[in-house]
C-alpha cells in the first residue's frame, strides 16, 4: 500500500485532508488485494485436507486473507459495488475508514442528507449478506 501511495501522490489535489485521500487509497488497495487473492485461490488446485474437528477450524467467511479485514464484509462490498455503486463510498468512508460526516461530504461533494441516506441504504443492503450483523 505504501508503494501505491508513492505512485499516486501526484493525484492528491489538496481539495480534502490528506488523511481522507489516504483512506481512499488504502481502501481501494485492500479491495484490490482481496480480489487478487480470491482469484488466485480459485485457480489453485484443491488439496484434500486432513480431517479435523469443525470447532478447531476457523470460519472461512470471517477469517481474512488480508490482515484486519473480514472476508464476508469485503464480498458484501464487492456485491454492493456491482448492484449499487453509488452506495459504496459512503459506507467505506464512514464504517471502515471512520470518517466524520463533514469529511465525507467534502470528499464526495454531495449534501449531508444524501450521504446519510446512501449510508442507510448501503447498510440495509449488505446486512443480509454478512454472516454476523455488525453494521
């Protein structure tokens, strides 16, 4: 991710705080890495695993291939991006990057009411896709 920041620093226009721009780069890098790892795992031949007790195995839906991320949440965001792409940015900025509403309004250039409405709809849409209701 640091390499992506270095490569894209020229795109920072100063219209928002640097941390806001940085959160966007990190979120995009994380989603891209997830897609790459998901694609690689699908391409690898499956190797039979030794039998083990189900309680000893981690839940693959919540065990991340990216440190600190939930696979089910990344898949839900990916699905939301396909179905309603305008809802993704408010959700990522508020719930993952923990930005305040003013920063999101500045970043997206839309009214506060629109940000809150899109966030509400995004949460409502992805909730059924998650294995546990955290949002």
